C-alpha cells in the first residue's frame, strides 16, 4: 500500500512536470506567432516597407538566409548560450518571419487568411492532443514524415523553375499531411523530454528547452498554415 501511494505521488509529480513544461512551450510558441502576425500585418500596411523588402531581391533573400541561420544556430547552440539569448533569437526569428510573410496580406483576402488560421489552429490543437495522449510510439511516423519533408523541399525547388500550379497544389496537400504528422510526433517528443528532465533542473536550462520546443511547434504551425492557405485561401486577383 505504501509502495502504491509512493507510485501515485511520483506519477502526480511527473504529470505536473510535463504540464508545466508543455504549458511553457505553448506560451512561447503563442508569443512567437503573435509577433509574426503583428509584424506581417504592420509591414503589409506600409507600402514603403513592402517595396523595400520585396522590391530588393538581395534584401529579401538576405532576410530568408538570416532566418535559416537563426534556426540552425539556435538548434545547434542552444545548450551553450544563455536562456535570455535563446529567447531573444527566437523572438528575432519570429519577427523576421513576419516581415517575409507579409506578402500573404496582398496575395489573399483578409477573410480567407482569418478562416484558414482558425482551421489551422483547430487542426494543430487536435494533432497536439493526439501526440500527448496516444500510447503509440510515433518515432517511426516522425521518420517517415521527415523524409516527406525532404521530398517537399526538393519538389518546391524544382517547381521554382517549372512554375506548375498543379504541382504546387499537390505539394500543398502532401505538405498538410506531413505537418499534421510532424505536429503529433513533435508533441510526443516534447512530452518525453519533459518526463526525462531531472528534478530540480536549473530554470535557465528548462527555459532553453521550452524555447527549442516552441520553435519546433512554431515551425510546424507556420508551415501547416501556409500549406492550408494555398488550398483554402481566396486570392485577391
């Protein structure tokens, strides 16, 4: 009976630890998404900024390269930098992404952007819940979806040259499936990360783990949103 009580207490502590970590991850992801949306709307509302960013290919591609550099640097060096630095880099990435994503406000109607966002949010939440509660090991699914992601990247690069609208639509549908799977897999991975964290871990280390988790889910959400927008979005043309 004593052992059973101790087991229940240990299980409760583990659940509290998981809930606290996951809540922190989602809080930071939400902050990142809000920053991206705010910057995108602000840039889209400024003709001068739109001309500056999209009228200068060197600047535009420089921003894209900067975003990629931030993601790779943060992922590779997060354990060696301060938690405050990791947080600042995540915020900077979210802001830069907002600037480069501002084109969607010119390409799609505001109504379709809003409706697609809610569809994406509902899909994302459902996949995250599945990743949290399922007893199935999603490791193999994550590997399969990662290969699918590589395929999407290659197909997208090829389509830059052939400019096929049909191929882009196929890429979008496949992309939705890939990022739905990755959302569930990444959520389960974060749950396991929280479960394996030692008790009394330094708050800065926990923060950095939450930032990396937030970046991972942020990328899943943004890419899922863009894929859905290509399918559901109403063009301004």
